C-alpha cells in the first residue's frame, strides 16, 4: 500500500512521528493508502522553508512566476486521467464532476497565470511639494493553505495558483480524508526544476493538530482555509494569537426561492442537479427550497420524480452513476440523523430517507422532504448530503426574510420569469452570490466569498488576487533644485 511522505524545502521527508492515517475509498470501504501524520515540529520545518524562500520568490519577475503557474496547469492536464481516478477513489465523486473539477483546476492555474502582469500599484499626488506617493502591491508572504475533502483538487488550485502568482510561498495542508490528489500534485511540482526549494511545501495530518499549528505559527502571514464554520472559528482563534490575516471560505445553507412566476421545469432541473452534485456535498449547493404556495404541489411532485429517477452507485465502477457515496461513515450517520430529526419535527419524507441498498460504502438515497418549516434544524443547519427540504411562502417579503434568516451567507438562488421579482430578491438577499434561474458553480473571474459566518475575504478574480497582497505606501521626496 502506498504511504505518503511530507514535502519540505524541495525534498520528500519523513515526518517526525511514525503515526499514519488510513485513507479509505468511501464507495468500497477499502483502505487505499496511508498518509503520515505530521507533527508541530514538521509544521515548523515547513514554515521555516517557506520563510527562507519568500524573499527570492517575491523578487522573481512576475512573468517568470506566471510561466510556472501556467506550466502547472499544463502538467495537471497531461495527467488528467490519473487525477480523475484518484479523486473518484478518495472522495467518491461521479465521473462527470470529477472530470469537471480537474478541468477547473487546470483552468484555474491558467487563469491565475494571466495575473502575473496585471498586479499593479498606483502613483498619487502628494499634499507636499516635490513628493509623490507610491502604492505598491506586495505579496502578503508565507501562506498556510488548508483544504477540505469535498473539492480537494480545485481548492488546492485556488490556494496554490493564487499564492504562487502573487509571489507568496505556501505550506499546504490537504484534508486528512483526501490527501492523495495533493500528493500527486506535489510530484508535478517536484519534477519542475523551475520551482525554487521551499516555495511549495506539503504537510499532511489532522486539522486539530497541524492545521492548528499552521494557523497559530508566528511566521505565517496569511492562513487561507476552506472548510466548516466550527473549524474556521478555531483557525481564526489560532491566527488571532499573532494577528495573522485569515481568509476563510466556510459552510453554506443556500436558499432557492421559487416564485409563482417561475418556470417549474427550469427550477426542478437546476435544483436537482445542484442538490445532488458531489453527492450533496458542496457549500454552494441548493440546501433549502422556499416555493410559492400556489405552485408548491406541482413543484414538489416534479422534484420528487426527478430525485427518484437518479441512479446511485460506485462512481468508479460506472460512469453513469449520478450519485455516489458520502465521504465517510460519520457523514452518512449525520445526514440520516438530520432526516430523522426532520421527521420527528413533523416534516414528510417523500423520496429516499434512508441509506442506499449497496452492500458496501456510505450511500444515502436522494431524499426529498416536504412540509418542512423554516425553524426546523433541517432548514437551518448545513445538511451536506443529497437531501432537499421544502417550505412554502405566501409573499415575496416572506421568502426573502426566510432566505436571509440564517447564520450562513454563501450562495442563494431565485427562480422567476418576472424581472421585478428577480430584482427585488437580488437587491434584498444578503449573500456572497446569487444565481438567477440556475444554481452553482461559480466562475473563476468572479469572487467567491460569504456573508455572515460563511467566511472572511474570498477567492477568484481580481478581488481574490488582492486578498493575497499587502499594500505598501512609499512617500517619495525628490529635490527639485539639484537639476
Ligand atoms: N465556502 C467554500 O468555498 C467551501 C468550499 C468547500 C467546502 N466548504 C465547507 O467545508 C465543509 C466540508 O469540508 P470538511 O469537512 O473538510 O471541513 P472541515 O472544517 O472539517 O475541514 C476542512 C480543513 O480544515 C482542517 N481543520 C479542521 N479543524 C481544524 C483546526 N482546528 N485548525 C486548523 N485546521 C483545521 C481539516 O483538517 C481540513 O483540512 C463544509 O462545511 C463546506 O460547506 C466551503
Ligand atoms: O463546497 C463548496 C463549493 O460549492 C465548491 S467550490 O466553491 O466550487 O469549491
């Protein structure tokens, strides 16, 4: 069985512990690899390597960094099938989305490489005689990148491509559940002589131990973490010790508002695809529906039909399986407990509502819950599984109020053919992103960021690049009389 090492200062190294975490295929429950459990001592070594490499990397011409970032996208593309297979194996993604995720990672490296020549400062007139004010944009420095299990390739790309193009060095920590794709990516970096030692480092292990050590390290200049709200809170607490900048992409509870003027076909199609994407495990997936009472019955029946028509199975065994397993036994148990609690609260399960019939693996049947009430746990907490609860509304005010009444604020959607309704929802919903007559996913040139507890700062596009930069102001006096 393959056992992974750490990658520090351009070398594969053993960790200072001899403890390992077994990585499981969630569709078959087979152990597929072992990853080493790094310790705080290893984190210190990785941060020291990144710190030592920072100055040289920062002073490398942007265009050279851009070429490396682009080449990394090309190298992922050359190894695309391998990435798809590893991703399916460690996370249970269906073939279409696994292939889409790898394509997105390739595109992300290429897109970010274009920023190499677009990072610009400003020159301002001063209030003083013979002076200009120069505003430089500099790399923030050493970045700690913490990645979740649900999009381990794409979110790695988000962190690594943005760090490298902006002139930051990085210590990357993948999820302890899905490190294999990050290990594969590390091989690509290792093969490239152009990447100086220490610019990219990989550590593996648990969040509570090494994630925490990274977030609380005094030589880390920014910690960019994608994951759950509870873990994000811990990261923020740890970073607060050194006033380290945090960039957090956290959970969601996306409302889908379906008005009386919606095209029901469109709403059913997109909500089904979104809710079941990645087996229900994406932060921007539609997580709760508010449908106008006049169309609630028809909409609910159609959604039930669509959910019942989906196929479920081991995604590596069949390219046609729409829905694969949840990532772990714990996830499966949590999703089922939420469905049971909704039933106890008076909601009605009209499709699914139980684990899949597969002999092995963590499958949960695509589930539709009607008669959900906005105050139920199933409408308030992130489900992160293939389950959609439906509540109704009478007025648009009520739908908007229910949509906004959440601690999360990442994604949202509205279905309507009436522009006045759409504009009201767009103006009054307070979320990082709103999709009109469609659902996720977001674009690389946009800005992926959450309101409320869904995060701080964001990723992608011009604003995502800015989050990896620090501003340095220089007051430039010159002597007019010397000429
Ligand atoms: N907003 C986004 O862009 C986005 C994208 C993907 C996933 N998510 C969210 O991620 C969650 C699912 O992913 P997950 O289960 O891997 O999340 P998680 O919070 O359990 O783990 C995410 C990462 O944080 C690390 N971590 C955990 N505790 C830590 C600590 N105390 N200190 C430092 N690091 C720690 C983990 O090891 C892992 O690498 C969901 O809530 C989902 O909504 C958000
Ligand atoms: O899990 C969160 C998102 O929906 C996926 S991503 O933002 O596109 O990575």
